[in-house]
């Protein structure tokens, strides 16, 4: 049997196992091992299976992941989300739809401190949604701003997705992280403009609060000043080259620990729970990493990436058509799979094609992460939809899905702007070179 046919059948088997409910890491690993054995022989497969888990999990570039995860879980368990939301409310609450605006701003700041979409969505579902409901906000707008706002953690640094993309494509992780700053800011602005326009045209969706005084606004900043200082130090050290992402992640995790105990928000019991949660998240991510590399080794030996590159590069169509095709593929997969799994499944095959097309790999990574974010609020998988539902409880999933409609439109507009103006993603990294 031809190697490419074995590779194709292995891919079909992977999707079948996935739809049958097998965890994605094990589905990738199992089909990868069997497919590799059929193509390369079982003695070589035993060597491959013995080497990959150790080689890939102990890569230096991957050490930043547990550090950023720990920084995020410490910030989450210390309960800084409430202070961040209060501060954002003081500054933007007087705009039309002010509480929804504050939710977006708060999510952006919280994303920069945690890098976790699930944590951001769960936090603001418990803090912001009850407040918006108390002020008579439309349930769809309330839940939509929370679910969509939570996805910004995938784009705004420190982003675990950015780190993994940089590792897979062997791009500078520091440049990937910095490249996400302006697109993340653009995402927050487009969400806020959309909320402003809709609530201005239809005040029943959500009204404005009385304007806070400048003294109240400055006092609110003091409440989150330490968190903002920590974020600026971490990302500033990466941007200026003072520290590597791993060193910055270690400093960020230590800073979050010190900050939590200094403000008496952390104790030994809460710290233990944060460590347990971090271990679970990192363990799940590393299982996906191992399974994905086993699967990708099978794809490489079956020559599917090489054949795909030659075929697509030889198509007599404009590069934009190919890019749109990739985006559609990512969107479809995002309806059924996690973004991390899609990344490890698709990027090793798609990346050589992006190079053949002459696209900047940093820019393409930002495009991919943007589509990755859309997948997080796209049913039926949409992880932030489920996080919002689990945290809120008494609002139906139909209401939450209805609420993200206009936010999806904003995401599409943002992707179009990133395609039309690549410098949005590439300007800050270019200043690092």
C-alpha cells in the first residue's frame, strides 16, 4: 500500500476516533503509531515512540508554557479579576453599554495577566454577567461580551497558543508574543465599537452608568496597579530583549506569587489549588504535544506534507484563494476540535505551503490565532461558550450563542483588516530585529 494512502487512512481513522469521543491526544497518538508502523516498520516505530515523548516535552522552548500557566492560575485564584472589572467600569461605564464595554476592557487586561480564555470567561461570567443583569442588560449582549471577550487571551500576550505556534514553526516565540499585542488591541476596540453602536441605536440592550469622578478612576487604577505593573514588566522584558520568554515567564509566576501573598489574597490552601490546576492544564497540553508529534511523524513519513505543498503551490489560483481556503478549513475544524489540537494537526502540513506562497510566518500565525479564537465561540464545540454556561448556569445555551453573533462579525472584520494590512501584526516585531 502506498505511504500516502496509509497516511490518508490514518487521518480518517483519527477523525473517526475523535467523533467517537476519544480524547484528541490519544486519538492522534494511536493513529500516528499504527500509521507509522505500517509505513516505516515496527522496529523503527518502537524507537520513534521511545524518543518523541522525552525529546519534545523537554524542549527548552516549551518550558515557558508551565510558567505562563502558573502565572495565570495564581492571578486567577488570587481573585484579581474583580478589581480589574471594577477599574474598567470606572473608566468606561459611562459609555452606552458601559458594563459590556467594561467587560471587554477587563477581559483584555485579565488576558494579559493570565493568558487563559477559560479562566477569563469563567471569571467575568461570575462578576460581570450578574451586574449587567441587575442593570437590565440584554442577556445575549451580557453573555456574548463575556464569551467573546474571553477569547482575547489567545491573542494578547502572554498567549500559550502563540508559544506553541512558535515552537511548531521554529519561529521566535518572543516575536510571536509581541506580534499579538496590536491585533489584540484591535480586537478589543472592534468589540467596544460594536457594543457602542448597537446600544446607542437600541438603548434597551444596555444603558450607561453615571460617570465616575477622576478621583474614583485614579483610585480604581491603584487597585490593579500591581497587576498592570507585573504585566508590563513581563512583556517589556521580552520586547526589549532583557529576558527570554522563559525567563520572563518565571519572573511573572514569581511576581504573581509574591503579589498574591502581599495582598493576602493567597494562602497555602489557595496556592495548593493553583498548583493542582496548573499541573492539570500543563499535563493536558503536554499529552496533546506528544500525541501530535507522533501523528505528525506519521504524516512526514507518508509524504503527505510534501505532496500537499507541491499540489497547492502548483494551483493556478491567486494566493488569496488559498489563504481563504485554509481559513475555511480551520473554521470547520474549530467547530469540533480544540484550537491547540487543530494547530498541531494542521500547521506542520500547512506551514511549508505558507513558505512556498511567500507569506510571512509571523503574520500567518496571527491569522491562524484569529481564526483559532473564532473557533472558541463557534458551536458546537466553542469552549468559551461552555465556560460561560457552566459559570452562569441559569441562562440557556441558545441565549449565549445568540449573543455572540455580532462579535463573530467583528472577528471577521478584524481578520479582513489583518489580511489587508499585515503591518498591524508585523510592526512591533519588526522593531525588535
